[in-house]
C-alpha cells in the first residue's frame, strides 16, 4: 500500500522525508525481483510471478519477503529472470514450479538452486553483477530497471526519484540547466546525435510564449527495443527528464508520442502521469517553484516515418505523417506552429542522472565527442541477446563477444548491422573499432537509435539490402519523387539479383539511383535509404557478383539460387514432403525405407511394404522450402 | 470479428468522437478506438467520423490508409501478427510466415481464413527482438518460434 496517496508533495523537504520514510519501510526485507518486461512475459514470467506470490502466501512469508514485478532486466534470451536482492542471486528460465523452492531454499535458508543458476563453460555464476553480460555494462538510463515496480511512484521516489527536479526548480535558473546539459556533452540518443544542450538553448531563445516539449517514443527502427524497455520499466525517469527540460526551455505543455505497437508502454506512462499529477509533480506550481507543466500522450498509428520530427508533430495534430523540409527548424516552429523541443526517450532518461551527478561526471565517460553511455539492443545471431548499456568508446568485439557471448552455434561472424534502415553493415575487419557517433559514420554506418543486429555466415548481405529496401519502400510517405520512386526501383533491382535475374550493369545503376535518392530526398528517411545498399555493396561486392555472374547465393539464403535435394540414404519414405509440396514435384513410394527393410529382413521382420526414397523434380521445383520445413528426418539438403 | 451492421457502426463512432470532445486533432485516436472496438473500420463509422469532425471523407480515408494500424476490411477473430523486423528476419521470419499460411491453407495472397477465424499480417518490428522470431496472436506474444511449433501454438486458438 502506498504511503504517498493523496497529499501533494509541496516542497523539496517533503520529497526527502517521503523518500526516507519509504526506505525505512522497505528496510532490509529481501526482494524477489521478477522481470515482467515484454520479453520475459512472452517466456511466461507472468505465471512465474503469480506462482511466487501464491507460494509466499502459502508459506506464510508474505510479510517477510517482497515479490516485485519489474521492467526489463535486459538479458531477454534467458527469461524468465528472477533476482533475489539484496544478495543479487541470479536465476534464469524460472518456471512457476520453481517458485516454492526459491522461497523455501534461497530466501529461507540462503541455499542455491543449481539448475537455475547461469553457467559459462559449466561454471555457475551466482550473482547478477558477476555475469559477463552485466559486468561489462554501465547502466545509467537503465539503472532502475530491475529495482522498482514501474507502476509505483513510491518506488521511484524511494530510489531518489524527483530529487533532481527539486534541485533544478529550486536552485537553478533555466539558463544554468541548459549550461549543465551542454557541458555534459549529451547528444541525442534517437539517431541524430544532435547536441542536446544546443537544441534546448535554441528552443529557449525562440519567440513565443507557448512552447512544447516532446518525447519521441516512436522507436521505428526494426531490431530496436531500448526505448520500449525504458518506457515500460522507468516511466517516471522519462517524466522527470521532461519536466526539467520544460523548466529550462520555458514550456508549459508536453507530449509523449508512443508508437502504436507498444500498448504496455502507453499504459505504464499513463499511470505514471496520473500519479505525478496526484502528488503535484505535474500541474500547477510544481514543488512550490511557480513552474507549471503537464503532459499528454499521443499514440502513433503505425508508420516508421513518424519517427521524423515534423512527421511526428503532424501525427500529433491528427494528420498523415508527411515530413516537411526543415528550412525552419522545429525548435522555432514545430507542434501547432510553436517552438518545440523534441528529444528521444533515452535522452530524457539521462537528464535526471546528469543533474544529480553533474556534467563533469557524465563528460568523464565515453570519448572526446561522444559522452556518456548508449543503450544497444544486441540481437540476431548472438548467444546472449538483450539490452546492453555501455560507455561510448567500447569496441564492437567487447560488445558482441565479451557481453554477447559470441556467435550462436559458434559460427563465423559476418557483419553487424547498426543504425536501422539508415545504417550499414560493418564487417569483421572493424570488430576492434570503438563505438561512438563519429567512428560508426566513418565506416559507412551510423549509431542510429541503438539497434545492433549480428549476422553470421548464414546471412546473405544482398538479401539484407533487399530486406531494408522492402521496408523503406513500404514506409516512404510518398511525398517526394526520389524517395518514393527511387526506393521502389532499388528494391526491384535487388529483388531481381536475389532471384537470379541480375545483370552486371545493375550495380552501377544501383549506385546511380542511390546517389540521386541521397542528395535529393526531402527528409532523412530518403536521404539515408541508400545506406544499407551502399555499405553492403562496398564491403560484400563479391557476394553481389556471385548472385549476378554465378547465379549462386553463397550463404544459401536466396531461394531461387539454391537447389533442394533429398538425401536418399536419410529419407524415411514417409511421403510428407510430397503431400505438402505446393506444386507436387516430389515423387517416391511411401513405406519402409530400403535400408530399414534390408535390416528387418535380416532379423526376420518381413512385414510392411518397402518404399522408395523421394526425389524432387528440379525443373518444376519452385524453391519454396516447404519440404525442408516439414521433413521429420532432416533429409532435405540445401545447396 | 464479424462485419458490423450500420447502426452499430454509427453509434460506436459517435460515442468515441464525443469521448474526445469533437476535436479535429483527435482523428487518429478516434480511428484507433473504433478499430479497437470493431476489429476494423466499418465504412459507416468512417463516414460518421468525417461528418462529426468536419473532415472531408477523402482526408479521413487518407489517414486510414496511411497508417498500418487501420484495416478497412473485417479481420478474423484472431489477428496473427508476424514480426518482420531485422532481428526476426535474420532468425527466419519469412519461413514462419510460410509455415503459418501453409497451416491455415491460405492461398493466392489471402490473409483471412474462410471461416473468419484467423487473419495473418506481416507487421513492423514489435520490439521483442531478443526473442526473435516473434508473432503475436491478439495480446499474446510467442517468441523463439520455429516452423514445426506453429501447429501447436495455433491449436490453442482453434
């Protein structure tokens, strides 16, 4: 039950007293923290959570231990994740059946449950902070993820929440806040990397009494879910950042734009806003400072282009998300034509910590031009997939191998794709490069929002380029010709190449169209659309040539360029492939496989018809891969 | 979900529009709530929204066809969304789509089964990238899928 129910928090003193009271009440009670982020929920953590609560009640332990459902812990691959604090014992793949044992043994008598411990090369690692995945991270934006209930403002206050807001409202003039953020070196975390302090300063200087502060929660880059986790796990961190920003800029209204695909984030943020209003941290005269600010939520309709600032604002206004040329920036004229400061979720989440610990501290982390940390979603063909927050300047190798544990199945690393559809693929020769805004751009990619998709020897880079162009031609708003027509044509060329109908001059044509699209498109979607093609063409030209000259897909991905055959000695003559084949091009005879029939004959088992191994008619095969998917014996070969 | 008859479509639209206070800038939210209630945007609802908000029908349809959240056709009882994000693509999403369509016997580009039980849609990244490949069926998220597990997953909804 919350201590902070209806009374307004009127002053910094009241906030401190509340935090102290909440810390006191929590005492040193052990906490069983269950990740209820979207990833672990998909793995069943909701049932695990309920089982723990039930077991606590049945064992009479519900007063002595807290069962806490939290936001995303980050190591989604191993969920459901449970961490027992304060000791920090880390259990993975926890099922509802494990609940009672955890409470009885680990909480009750400190005994560890071997099968639930995470192991590296057979050795069990007990504590969360010792696990390589977490050990090498530096969590700033994600600092509170496993420590609190996202639906509780009490938990946020207990962990020191809103103290930075109090400091800013009561001790700083708005210009001082801007100076502090500028001195920290914080650059936008959504992809643009624009210096945050400079953006705030421009918005403050802009003419007009009505100004807006916006949060870009669109997170359209496929493969990225950092902002989702922050919004779901620590909504108050985002709110606090925005209120601080609103004071610095002189804005009275805020909007958080959340993409349509994140309904849990919408619910969590709505609840957080209600709670903040209840206690007076949003609304009139916040903490007695005289500053007034409130926030509304706008839901996206499902359009990647609405991550672009002017398209986002058009969407908030109820219009289609078509960007406009930015001769006049949105800090001068944005939402409803008023000065607007739009920052990404992760950017806002960093603000309270910078105020708390100081600009100098933040600037001491990272590289010369990229300060602080960045949250990456490390996904794809890597062993430990999940969310990773690391200081700028760490190498790709340390992220992929040190934290990610290396490639799935220990296959060969081929490339890592960063920056979403605006970025590029980085090959193995750059594994030891430091990761920061400028270094990634130098190798033909970009930071983007933080998606980091690892690819191995089984990924076809021409297929990857085609994938991104397919995405972009669908998401193009259609307003300007180069993007609308250019992306469509680039897709068609790549599709032809993947289907084995490419020609040598296609590569020059691709490069020419890419150049036109890049230089003449209206917005960054179009301007950066050629990046995936140009970067794969630059580093993997041989693969393109194999598709064009040899009609071969070295990675074995492009269906039209691979041959499906059935290994006659593995085929069990079940006939399933023939039944499922959409063009009936597989023939054989069902029955006992010949090898089995011969073996049975020797042992006297003569019953049953002998089959004939099935064969694919290569002239009629449409390369759909159905036979490969349905064969129970693994007899279908792909070459 | 079945086709909605006209009166209900109009009344539903009215209730949503009134809830937002008849504001032009509420257009996208109004359409989202109608989509949520009926499973699609009935033409009668779209016309009513156009009248009430005083936005030309062409403009409302422009918004409805621009954003992928909206469907102008009735959809099946269970909406299967297959994530086509990069991580899912790299971990085999195209084969998952084929497997689902094969299991539901969907041919010739049809997205909804004859009995209106299932609609299959390829969607943009759902943000569950660490569990790729991912599908959602309604509000349920199913991750780390393989083609051979499809039948078992879908059986729970049949």
